[in-house]
């Protein structure tokens, strides 16, 4: 998470400033109002090349207001998934790119902002070939079908639906959704069965 603020004049300064009473609370300036849609486009334009150069895919950018700051949420992903170290690295790269854009006169966001970088959750709709490729082996629901992703390439996917292979092209696919699976109790490995046997044998000679 990165926070960036700009220095401003201190309240009560200047020749005509009114002295603040001791019991008067200082006024906190509100975040400048900006077109959030335009700001999102500016942020994406700045950080997308940086994210790509670092070896990641930029999945989503969102800009919203959070009190007197703006909140910038960025989702990145790659084959094999994103680790916490990856998030820290790409966060620094994104923050540096946004600051550099401001210093070069192309202010992206007015005022302070807070940056949050993460990876998409399982509730993210599967809409692009890379989304399907990264979910091979998972159970998904799409086009009224529920099946396991056997294969995925740039043309389409192969689903195993109750033992039957179904090939679907991307031009006929709607958004897919990963299904949460819970392991059956009779299949679960609790890892303590051997310990019970050992306990029973303790003390016997």
C-alpha cells in the first residue's frame, strides 16, 4: 500500500490570517473533485506499460474517493499466480511511475492518493483466454454448463462435463465463474491417523 501527499500552506499563515482559537479544530481540506472515469484512464495509461515490462498482466484499475484521498486499486496477474513479494515489487514500480508522471507535468491524480495492488480473486469472471488458461483443472460454470477445464488455448476451451468432453470456442463463450469446491469428509486427509496408531502402541512391550 502506498500513500502520496502534496505539501500545502499551513492553516493560519499569511498577513490576513485569522488566529485560530485554542479549542477550534483545524479544517481538513477535502480531496479535489476529479472525473474518476478520466482519472482511471490516465492511471491505466501510465501504469500499463510498467506492469507489462515487469512481466505481469494488468487486469483492472479502479479509482474512487476515500475521504480526502483518492483510492487507486490495481489488480495484476500472471501465469503461476502472484506472491506477496511480487505484489511488493510491482507496487513500487507503479508508485514510481505515477510520481514520475506528476513530476513531468502530466498530473494523473490531484491531491493525495492511496495505492492498493493485489491479484484477482476466484470471483473474477473468466473473460479472456489467459483467464481460462490459468484455471486449468478447476471446476467452472459457463453457458449453463458446469465442468472442469481440461485445456484452454487462444481458440477456446475444453470442458469435462460429467465425463463428457465439450469443446467451446471463445466467440460462443459467456463469462465463466470458478466454482468453490469442498472436499468430501471421506476423502479428506487429516494427517493424524498414523499418530493414533502410534499412541495405541505406546507403553506396550
